[in-house]
């Protein structure tokens, strides 16, 4: 309970800081909206999804990938924020206080999770305005749609711990931003987010199908009732909801452990 209370105090501090720098929230909202509009109207009609090049089909296929990309790209911001706190000496002040060592990082990632949830809400509204409709290909319901967004937030939370480790491992916020984005591009684009993985070269398909990012995208399409479910026999594509949960929990466990250990070593 003490660790949780300390974490919530740090999370509250970071949320207050975000409200005092509104451009952080604004820019975080603009980028995913731009991705939605650009991908929808630039690639819509040129992509074949299930044998159809109908722009409406691609629009509904795309949204699960855009949602997943949005929550994972929050990783770069999380890493840069922690690196900035380290660079300014704020972390050293926290270390001088009688508080749990892991609370600083947990509080930061929880605050990032709240910001990610806000971004997803705005993005979902924009998606509905441009024509995304849950249940477009298969019947769904409100509970399943909320479960899909829950999986997205869990994936985003897991990836913020990767960002935390990057932020603790570099010397400047600029390096954390660059380091947080470099690995994200292959993870998000070598996946089923924007194209059907069955259309990729045969040697690349297994990489895309066993990608944790792809599992969450497939799970969301299934829960949202979107078109374009991968026909692959790979286990993550056959059982995407379980695969998404397992991948995300494992990432949290591994990278939280590494991040807290890195924080404690820096403390010494």
C-alpha cells in the first residue's frame, strides 16, 4: 500500500505538470489524428483487404492499427520525460525522500497511461466521424469494444516501461526521443496494422504474425468486428486476445524489473 500511495502521488504530480504544459497534450492529439486522415484518404482504395479495394473496408480495417500505433508511440514521450527529469536533477530530489524506489517510475507510467487514454478517446471520436463503425464486418457489442480498448491501453502501458528503461539509459531527452522511435518503426510497420500480413514476402510473414503489436491489432479487429482478420495459422493470430494479454503482461514484468534495477543502480 505504501508503494501504491507513493506511486499515485508521483502520478498526480505528472498529471498536474501535463495540464500546465497544454502543448504536450495538444501535439500528442494532433499526430494520431493526422495519421488517421492521411492513411484513410491516401491509401484508401489502393489496398486490397479480403479481396476488396473498397475505401470503406480499408478505413475500418485501418483503425485498429492506428489505435495500436498511437498507444505504442507514447513510449517515446515516456522515455523523454524520464530522461528530462534525470537531466534536471529532479530524480535526485525524489531519491532523497523516504519513498519506495519503484514509485517514481510507476507513477510516471500511470500518468502516461491517463494521457494515452485521453488520446484514444479523441482518436475514437475522429474515427467515428470519418466513417469507422464497430461491427462493420462481424457483430459486436459495447462490452467487446471496451475490451478492445482495454487491450490497447494495456499494450500502451507495457510499452511505456520500455520507454522508461530507455529514458534511464541515455543522457539527454533528445537521445531518449530518438532511441524511443527508432525501434518502434519496424515494430509497427512489420505487422498487420496497415496491410494484410499475408501479402508480405513469405520470409517476413512469420515476423509480422509473431509480433506482439500484431497480436493486439488482430485482437482489436476481432473485438471491434472490423474486416481484415489475418487468416494465418500462427498461434498469436488464431488466439489474438490471449496472445495480446500474455505479451503485454510479460513486457510489463520484464521491463519494469529492468527499469527499477537500473534506477536503483543509478541511485548507488
